[in-house]
C-alpha cells in the first residue's frame, strides 16, 4: 500500500489557540474543519488561495420544544 503525499497549499490561524491550520487550496467558505491542536470546530469564512480565515463554529444547543 502506498501513501499519497498531500500538498498543503493554504493556511490560517485558529482563532481559539493560534495554531497554524493548513488545508488544501480547495477549501470553501462555510466548510467545517477541526483544529489539529485544540480540536475545536472551525468554519472557513474566507479563502484567497493561500490564506484562509477561520471563525469558531457556532455551538448548537438542544431544542427542548418550548
């Protein structure tokens, strides 16, 4: 079995822990990813090919039907 080398061509910083988060250049606005350091969910808010802007994903609270 061979492993394919992945080209990480775009990166940004996690807004929660400041870790560098690298992705393929195909990242799209609205895509949800996980920070490799703090494991927080992040949403891609912008991408210009080599730089990616992230924001923390909103916390979904349970609806109790009220």
